[in-house]
C-alpha cells in the first residue's frame, strides 16, 4: 500500500510547478514577457518554505537576473530549485522579451523562455519494500522545455498571460513495468491588476492570478497591494480554498528591496500543519 501512495504522490506533485505568494514581485519566473518591462538591471534571490514543520514538504529557491538590452528589448536568467519528498528539480531558464508601444499609454511585451530541467529522484529513500528492485537505485535525467508569455501594460492596469512550460513532458518511466514517477503537464497563468491612485504617494492595486494545469484543480489568487511612495508595499492574498497570506516589500535608499510573506492554511493540510508557509525575497537594482 505504501508503494502505491508514493507513486500516486509523485503523479500528483509532478503536475505542479512551484507555487508562490508574491507572484507580482517575481513575475519573470512564470512570464518571460516581463523582463522587457524593467528599465534597470535587477538581481533577486527568494526562498519559499511550504507547510513549515511537515517532513519532506516542498521547498523552493529562486535566483534570477533581468536586464534591458535596449529600450524595447530585455533578457533574463533564472534558476529555480524545487525539493519535495524524494524529488529534487532544478530549472535553468533564459528569457528574451520585446516591448511594442502602441500609444503613449499602451505597451505589449512578448517573451520566450527556454529551460532545461534537471531532475534527481532519490528512490532509495521512498520507503518502498526492500525487495522491490525498482526503488533500489536513484535516477536522474534532463529535459528541455519552452515557454512564452504576453504582458499588457497601461498606467492604470496590467494583464499577464503565460505558460513557462508550453512543451509538455508526459511522464518518466525507466523501463516497461516500472512505476510512473513524474508527470509534467502544461501550465497556463493568467493575471491582471488595476491601479487606484488615492494620492501622489499612495496607490492601491487589486489583482488576480489564476493557474490552470491539465488534470489538476485550477488555482485562483485574489490580492490587494498598498504602495506608499514606492518605498513600502504590503497586502493580503487569498488563494481560494487553500490559504490566506500577508506580504510586504521594503525598499532601502541603497537600491535593496526585502520582502516576505506568511501564508495561513485553510485547506485540508491545516489539520496536520498549523505553521503555514513562509516566503522571503531579496533584490538589488542597478540604477
């Protein structure tokens, strides 16, 4: 019975790319079109610990760099490491994006993402029966993926549509008769936000972010972010039937930004985990 649980767990988890609360502060990870929005080069590092206190729960680390090439062209580099149970997956990506100006107010940015996924499976730690030879040796493999995105920007609102892995990898199977370990389905993200100006120094931005994955329940985030003088940002995010999060982003006078979020579980996992999930972000911008 334990073996079937392990296999089922990986079939489910493999459908999901890493989840984030602060999508809007690190949007290039899921939408390559966003890299040409930036006017200055930025380097970021972030870390998410999901379901704190639960053994072998997901942990995600992200290192990224984005920079303009010209006024309309930008590129980005990112490395995303995701650990969950016996699987360790690292995605190394290159993004290229071009911004098209349609008027003084409307920009459409289009981008492409090329990635290589390095997957290591520590099968010997899966808890399978000792006599099951399929779980005695660890496995690793590399797969290429490609993605694309569109980002519409207006002084009052934005719209984001993207897929970071448009090329679909169905499953990993070492040989006939061995268990299916990883199933990686196409992910589609759709997000939008509207900027409300209350004064020259204070804005409020209600936003949505939705994620659609074949074979999995869609995920919907609704958030409201307050911004004071582009120095202090903070807000609340509600992921329907999953979690409620608080987040903030502080900007220093020395081009550093520091952000963190805390998510409180409201789904079934709350019965075994009351410590929630924590996310941290550190960024440096070159003027």
